């Protein structure tokens, strides 16, 4: 992965923007990675990927709960029994 220092990123911003269209670029400050710049297209793809993954996890969890007999009323009943 290409690396720019924070100072290089500031002084060569146009070049940085051109490079991120081809591949992500990490930005360092004091020899530590402080960020990664990606194209808008890559960012949108990542957001869609993680949103899809979250939706799948929620569906799977709901399916497992339903298979175990857990309804929306059951947690309230269980909590009421604790009082």
C-alpha cells in the first residue's frame, strides 16, 4: 500500500487524490498510521458490504431466537419473573 506522510498529504493533495482512485493510501504522522484514504467508490462498496453483513447477522439471530421459541413477549416475561 502506498504511504504518504501527513505533511506530504497536505502539500501534494492533488496527487494523493489521484492515487486513491487507483488504490488505498495510508497516511502516517510521526511514523504511525493515522488514516487510510480510499476512493468514494471503494468507500461505498465497504459501507454496502458491512451493512449487508450486519443485516445477515440480524436475520440469523432472529431466526435462531425464533427456532428456540423466543418471542417478543418472552424477555418481558423472564424479566417480570425476576422481580
